[in-house]
């Protein structure tokens, strides 16, 4: 049996007045996803428990079959795993965004989608000025970087009660009441404040301003946690998987699952990603793996920017260039199953992630067709197939059972 999972990140949304009451997923032209829904089943799943933050970390952990109430420790540890950064028992990983804050307002949580090379230079400066053996700054991809706190033999000052706010939740909002709170927050707040002076006159920012681009004015620390302990996916589900993504969070999950990562040239983690290349690499990977998972960040990024048009365009590209070719290739392998599902809703109205159910569609060997009209939120809500604990969808998809 061959399996494919396609994750159009954040594509679930609310009805839009500009779309005549349709959601972007409902308004988009998605013949492949609709055919999967009609030939298989649709349903709803809740991947983010109310007690946990509505982020892609929690949601994708659940979507890929792990109960976040049991296994979630924070977002940054997953991204540390993607970089091969090992965490000791008293070490903590902390997400370190490069952001643009002007007059105490979060102007841009990506610092104008700063390049990876520019970010590398800024992170090196931060390590030189603010880092130590205990505080280690690591460059990642673009604005997505890490700070590692090395506790050594002493417990870190942080705990599960340390509260931080994701910067993408603060777009165009004041940051004054959003700084870290709770255990260890004084250290985080101090580093965030001191970063401003380090970055202010850095040559990278001088060049960006001269070119009319937004500078990286500050670091924003959030999503911290200790080392997660996840059972390997093959041990848990009996299936050998592989991951295609441009996002460190999903790369980290893959590393912890024991999945190899398939890097795709032109995959950016943004709306300009090479959808067709992702589709081609996924089709090729089916020859070597039982399960291929393709994650696409673009619909989520379009929502963060508040663009209905870009979100619809991203969804249509996923359908045409990834879902369609992968589904066609699966059928050539004989017995197969395919599932399409976002991780969480990202409503355009609020430009950030939210709690709530997301629609999934699955079809293939042993899945009896329901009576879905297509793949979108309304059809899924009418199906009666609902998973309050979204992590159980994986067992249902792979084995037709609660796992």
C-alpha cells in the first residue's frame, strides 16, 4: 500500500463576503481535491486542543498522528531537531524571529522576508554581542532562527508556565503588552531589548534601508521548550515515510519521526514556492517510501498577509501541481490511499492561526465513497465524520481505526 498526505497549511478559513459567502477553499478551482472528496470521504478534525496554542507546531504534530497533549513541548525544539541541534535534559530551544518593530508596532514579523544570507550575518552579530556558552544563536531560514539555552547541570529558568506570543499574532498591533511573562521571562525580555542596539547600524540593515526594504530591527523570542520524546513513526504505525517541506518546523517533526527529508530546489516556504517541483519530487519519492508527505506553507502565508486572491491562487496551485499529479501516480502503484488536510484554520480576517476544526478528504483502497459534494469546509461539516481528537485521523487513514 502506498500513501500520500498533502498539507496545504492554513487553507481552512471563514466565509468571505467578497466571495459571496464562500470560503477561499470553496471558491478556488480544485478539481483534484473535489474528485478525492467525491470518490472517498470528507470530515472534520480538531488538531489544536483549547489548552494549547493555535500554532502549526501543535497542529501538525496532531495531523501526523501524535497526541499533542502527550508529546508537545514547544515549537522551537522541533525546529532545533530540523537543524540537527541536540538538546540536553536542561537545555531549551527558543524561536528567534528577526522582525520589524516601528513605534512599538509589529510592522512585519518576517523583517520584509529577509534573506537567509542576511539573517546569517545578523545572527552572527547577535552571537558575538549577546551570546555565550549558555546562550547560542543559530541561523535558520530567512527570519526563522533559534536561540538555544544550554542549562548544563542546572535546570533552566523556564517552565511550561513561561508565556510568549508568536509575532505573527501581532501583525500591525502594539507589542507593548506582548513581551514574555512568567519564569525566565526577564532574560528573554532583556535579550529582545538589547538586540535593537546590535541590529540598528548593522551593514545588512543599512543596505536594506538604502534599497527601500524593511530592516530587521529586533529579535522576537517565543515558542520555547525542552527536548521532545517522540516514538518513531514506523514503530507507531508500521509505515515508512518521507517529508517534503521548506519549513524547519516540519523538517524537525520528520527528523523526530525518523523520516528522511527530501529537499526540493525552488521550495521557499512562501507564496512564490515551486509547486510543480514539489509535485515532481513527491511522485518520484513514491517509488522508495510507503508514505510521502508534502507540506505547502503558501496558503498560510497568504492568510498572514490578508490576501484572498493569493490564498485562492495558492490553493489552486496545490491542487493542480501537487495533488493531481501525486494522485495520478499513486493509482499506478496499485493499492493506495491519499489524504488532503490543512493543519489549522488561518482566517484572513485575523491574519493568524486560530483554534477550530479543519476539513480533510481521503480516498483510495478500502475507503468507501460517501456523498460529498466536494472538498471544502461546508461539505466536511455535513459529513458527520468528526474527530474531536484530531491525532486519531492518522490511524483512521492508515488502518481504518483509532490508533
